[in-house]
C-alpha cells in the first residue's frame, strides 16, 4: 500500500501526498539545483499574478472578479504545498479537481484565470506537462431554473424569514427575467458558467482534452436536474473530452457520498486510476 503523509494546513484544507509518488520523476529522483529554487519562484509568480486580498474597488463585476481571485490565495498556497508547480509544470504531482454544486464549479474557473496569468511566467524551454489530471463534478452543473434557485437560497430559513425574503426575491426574479427576454443584454451567470466549464483547459497547463471527467448526479436532487447534467456531459463529449456519467438513485443534492459511500469512493478512485493510466 502506498504510504502517504497528511498535512493539515488549516481547519478546512488537508493535503494528502504520497511519500514516494510514481507520478513525478523529479520527485522520485530527488531535487535538482533547478528545483531547489522553484518554491521561491512560485511564490514570486503568485505575488505578481494576484491582486492583494485587501484590494477594494467599486468598479463592479470586473474588480469583484479580482477580489475573488485574491481570496483564492490560501487554495493556491495549498496546491503549491501539495506539489503543483506552475513554474516547472511537468514536475508537478497529479491533481484531481472535485467540484460540488454550481458554486463549487466556479472555483476551477477562478483558478483557470489565475494560472493563465502564471503561464506567462513558465520557465523557458519547459516541456508540456504530462501528469495525471482528472475532474469530478458532483451535483453540477445545472441550468438557471427559478424554483431551484429559490429552493437553493431558502433551504433552512426560518418560516418568517423565508416569507419576507420571498416577498423581495420573487418580484426581483420576475423583473430580471422580463428584462433578459426583452433586451438580451443580461447574460445569465449560470449559463455562462456551463459554457466556460466546457473548456478542456480548466487548470492550465495541466488539464487538456485528454483529462477524464466524471459527472456524479441523482434523480433525487431537487436543485439540479438530471437532464442538465447529462446535456453538459454530452456537450463535453462532443468536444472530444472523455466523460463518465454516474447516476445515483434518490440521493439529495451533494449527498450522494452519504447515500452510497462505497460506490461513491469507488467512482472517485476509478476516475483517478483512469487518469494515471493515461487512457483516452
């Protein structure tokens, strides 16, 4: 059995790494002089590519995006600590992107934006990375549906709060839908999310068209429709991406692991094994 070291970075992030991973020749053969300075170069590149966490702005969505990127700094630090090397990407360990719900799907896109900036700082002559990568979408992506959006934000609300919220939310949604239909100038963020998730380079330069994707979903999910997930998988497959559909029965939103833990983790392991074998 492969020996692993587990590092608890904070109350949320725990990194598990093989002690002697076969995934990276550089890690197996020991550090070289070039690798010795990699960590410092990575941190320097991150500082240049990212806005400050305390950056404030009122310029709307564009700079709101920059603030969200800044909030990903702890995640980036965790990835670097786990062996993801944006300066010498071919020396990286493998990576499994596991996204939960539509909100979780937006995180890889933030990382995509950041790593595209870092890609301009990749060491000259660095070969294209050939390391295992895989993507798992759990309970996502969906389509914009009024009743599901309503259920998503009101679940768990006390009755009085729910009534007050509904008196504002429902009219606002109706107005937005009318404006959207009449002007076509408001592009629904969930539709935009679905479109962007079809790109094969979710985490450049590691992910590619050969990166396998697994969609885990259920007919018991009240927030994400079965056909929304299956349609997205079909669109990805049409672009040449290897896709796997794993439909659970009766399990709730992001609760498939609790419903059938053995099956769930078998799917995760098989997806990762597929990536490690480099199958197409």
